[in-house]
């Protein structure tokens, strides 16, 4: 073998060897970075607020009975009028009050002869509904609903107030701030975890916003609501 050829092969071998070493180091570094990027922590952040209800739906339901349909209709109209006057006197506008078509039962069609016949053939149930944002005014009116008894009206249902719906419709106004608060709380939890484990908190890997929930503060305060959201966030950890 000629001397020049020998040195040529030697240089080529060294070059190939160095290339393999560099490639191996690069692969090792890439593998290290890939493994490092897999180190993350999953935390949850909670945000809660107490708010006032801003919409009330109050159905006032009553029953009347008669053996004559014309008399039955007259009773319905009379008591509807009394309820509408009661609500107007309490401070509500006509546009906030609506009424449904009466539901009428013919008890004679339900009588089969093996039971005593009912005293009245027809029974009608009718509802006047108040829908308003005047929450304090509604609460005051509910306390005075017993005055309707003087008009010969007995509201049916569980009681005067429990059928009333107190709602909160301003969720979109507070959503951004609550999500921000929940995310900050998640970051705080991640930082505490990282501190305990001797790591640092990096960028967000993934983030998931939970559903907002709106519940009564307690069973006796349906006009006060608890709004709650939980976010789940994954943060990368660094050495």
C-alpha cells in the first residue's frame, strides 16, 4: 500500500470517528432535553365569588272550583286581577307580569262510582308570573303575600317563597377575572410544589378551564349566589 493512500484512509477513519462521536453527543443532548421537557406538574386553581341574584321569577299559582264553567272562568279572572293589583301596589310594572292559560280538570270524568263524588265538578289552576330584576322588592312582596288571603286567594305549591327562582345572569361579566384568579392560584400551587421538590416552574404545558357553577349560598338565602370555577394547569419543571 502506498504511503499516501495509507494516510488518506487514516484521516478518513478519524473523520468518521469524530463524526460518530459528535452525532452521539448531539443525540444524547437531544434525549436529555426531551426527558427534561417531560418533567411537569399538574395543579388546580380555584376561584370563588359571592354575588347577588339579579333576576327573579315568581309564579303565583291558585286554584278555584265550581260546577259551572262560566262561574269558574269568572273566579279565575277575579283572582288574577287581585294578584295583578297586589303586584302593582308592590311596585312592579305591567310588563313584568304575565299569566298562563288555566288548567281545568273535569272531576266527573275521573269518578268511577266506587268513591264519593267530588263536591265540585270543575277545578281550575292558574298562574300569574312575575319576572323582574327588582330582587329586594320581590323579597318584600313575598313577605306580604299572605295579604292575598283577604282577597280569597290561597297560593298553592310548597309555600309562598320556595317556588320562586332567584337567578344570576351576569356570569360573562366576571368570567375573565375569575379565570385569571384561578390561573394565578394554580401557579402559586405549582411554585410551592417546585420549591418542595427543589425545582423551578417553567411555561404552561396545558391548561383546562373547568365549568362554572352557580349555587345558592345556603338554603335560606337563594338571593345570594356562590360562583365557582376550577382550572387545571400543567407547568413544566426546570432544575
